[in-house]
C-alpha cells in the first residue's frame, strides 16, 4: 500500500492560522519602512476600488484582475500575497546599529516557538512511514519544510543543495545546506522560498515579493518553470492506493489541479477527506471507484 498526502489551504489555516483566499486581504502585516508602506497602500487602494465595483466578487477574481494590470501594480499584489503568508515566520533583531529582518530558515530552532509549526509537525509525523509516497501541496508557505526539516524531505532531487545560510546564528557557507530526506514534497503552485534561480533555505522571497508562485486565480495553469514539480506530483499521486486530502475544497475553478488528481486516480482505493466542510460528492467525481471517508481536523 502506498499513501499520498495532499495539503490544501485549509491545512495551513488549521495549523498556523494562515489565511485562505477569501481572508488574504485583511492587511495583517507589519510594515517595515516606506517601501513596504507604499506597496501596501497600492494594494489597499486597488482592493478597495475593486470591492466597491464588485461587491459580490471573490478574492481570486480580484487577483486575476490584478494580474492584468501594469507591472508595478501587479508586482505589489504578488508582494502582498507572499508577504502575508510569510508573516508568522518573520522575526527581527537590532544588530550593527539597525533593525534587521529575517525569515525562519528551515532548520532553525526558533520554529519550535511557533505553535503552528509544531501542530503541522505533529500531524505530518503520523504519516512519515515507509508507505508514504510523498506530499503534494497547493500552498506557498513553508509549513511542511519547517515541520519536516532538511533531513526528512526533498523536492524530488535527494541531496539537492539549497541557496542560503544554515540555521541562525551559525551560518554555514562553505558547506551548503542539502535536502537529504526521503519524503518527496511537490509544491505545485510554487513557494515563498523559490525563485527562478533556485530553492532557498528560508522564505526571504516572501519579503521581497520575488517568489516563484502561481497566484491563486481561477483556472490556474502551471508555468513552464514549475513543469518538473507537476511531474513530481504525478509520480507521488499515481501509485497511491490511499490519498489523504487535508483542507482542499475541490473548487471548480481549480481546473488544473482537478485534472491532475483525476489523471492520477487509477490506483486509489481510499480517499480520506480531512476538512471542517468536506466535499465528498466533489471527491467522488475525481475518484469514482474509491471509498470516500470524511473526518474533522484533529
């Protein structure tokens, strides 16, 4: 028997109180300096204007609209999204006569102080046996990385060297941080710790807004830069006889993800839906021959 975990936005909401799409624009971030303030003001004005013109609109529709705007406006919205999802993992210190911001590195001990990371860790450890084919997630945040640590997962290339320092305050530059674990992790919508140059040891791309992500818009389609991640997701899901789906709503506009799940469904005998509002009928349309079991989050 092979198991696969599929984590949607509801998982991060449950574990770390990170916002799902319709909660994204609460503007609950700390502003660091005038540049942040200017970008945040742009997003507030764009969102406020759009909401007044579309009182029944969805957050995903606003983001889809923002992606059609000029570069400065579009990048401000992407900056805000990645920054909002990185907010619980940002910390600052006063060093060398000024305040400096950091985003938690994967193996940093400080993550044990964040209840959401511990909660995610406790959940994932229940499935980290030899029968785990891997983890697929639509989320950009680094909860899986923080929960597992570099010794327990890989992005499909065991031994891959990450860009960036080791755990603070001990920076290991001569010996790069490597992913040496056996659990395959496919982040099919990208990550706050990735950009076009590679994968990093922390989520600093979430501070700068330069992360490699697919914005959560209706009918998301994977860019070529993430094609290998979708191939990894297929390799994880296809052999699975059991799929545990935590916090994914099977929204009809997630067409690319639904196609992926359907294409990898042939061997699946059991699907566990962990969700406060499970959608068994939608799951049955993906896995018509599987037993669908619904349960509330732990």
